[in-house]
């Protein structure tokens, strides 16, 4: 106690930026310590990249298989973290009352969502670095604009985050676990990640091309494999998913 009769440091909540940073660090640590999360975010994308790049399982067209697969696996990594992993983790936090308690803390709800988003972004940076190094060792020769790649990854993250939070905030935890894993598997096969979309019937291609993972993987492939400029069509699809998903999550998300 000081001479004036006041306590030092003064009691009260920390500044919002400091609270968000602390929560983001905690969220990242929990995510990286979770074995199931590591399986989705690191092990499966890495195995797919190495396996399909070295073994002739899927016809990826002309050129080295890794040039086709690396962009798709980067898209899969974004989906696994921003959608599948975040949906499952948030769904069980909601079930166990963690979100309810955090919502009653000095950290505002928007701050908690911001911290979760920052945690996703940090994890994705680690994923992209790891997968890029592995792909380069396998002979990948990326082309195109880094700005276009960053734009695609950012919008893809927003799109998948909105959908993941929508699922976690509206379904029971067990239903979220089952649905998120099912969607992950379906999009892995039909989203242009390891199987080219032109291998599907024409009618199916038109529908599959509108999926966020297909837009992300095809956009990344156009830039990194073919050296194209800004893929405006794919960015438009991702933007539509991001706006719709985040708006729906903000409207229908239940904290209890």
C-alpha cells in the first residue's frame, strides 16, 4: 500500500489487447498439445503430400505430382485448422461450460473470438512453413504472386472459421465431432485437394467448384502451379462463404 492509501498495482482488468494476446497464446498451446488436433493439422496433410507425391496413385496430369498436390494440401491444412479443429474444440468447450465462464470474465466475447482466430492463424503459419519445406524437398517449384497466395489463405481461413464456429455454436458437441470429421473426409475427396476436379462428371464439377476448399485449392493451384495472377473468381467464392459463415455464426452461435 502506498502513502496515499491506494493499492499498487491498481485492481481491474488488463487492457483488451493484452487479454486477447494472453488468450491467444493459451488457445495455441492447447491446440498444439491436442493429439487429435495434431493428427488433423500436421500428420494427415504431411502424409498425403509425401505419399501422393512419391507413389503414382492418382493421375494429377502433366508435370510433377508435387506441383499439383502442394497447393491442395495447403488448402487442406487451412480447412483442418480453421474448420474441423476449431469446430470440434469450440463445440466441446461449449458443452463443458468453458465458453460460458469465459464469457463472464473481463475478456469480452468478441475478444475471445479474436483470440481464437489469432490462434488459428499462428497454427496455419506453422503448417504452411512445414508443408512448404517438405514440398520443396520433394521437388516443388512454386510460381506466381505471394500476395495472391496470402489473399487466398486469409479469405479461406475466414470462410472456414465462420463455418466451424457456426457448427460448434449450434450443434451438440458429439454431433459437431461427427459432422466436422465427415465434412473433412468428403471435402478431402471431392474438393480438388488430391483428386483433380476434372476427374468428376461435368455437372458435379460445377457444384464442387463452388465449395470453399475447391475454390481455395484451385486458386492456389492456378497461382502456384501455373503462375496465374490474382484469381478473382476463387476469391469471390471464398468471400461469399466468409461473409455468409461469419454472419450466420454471429447470429446463431449459442454460448451455452
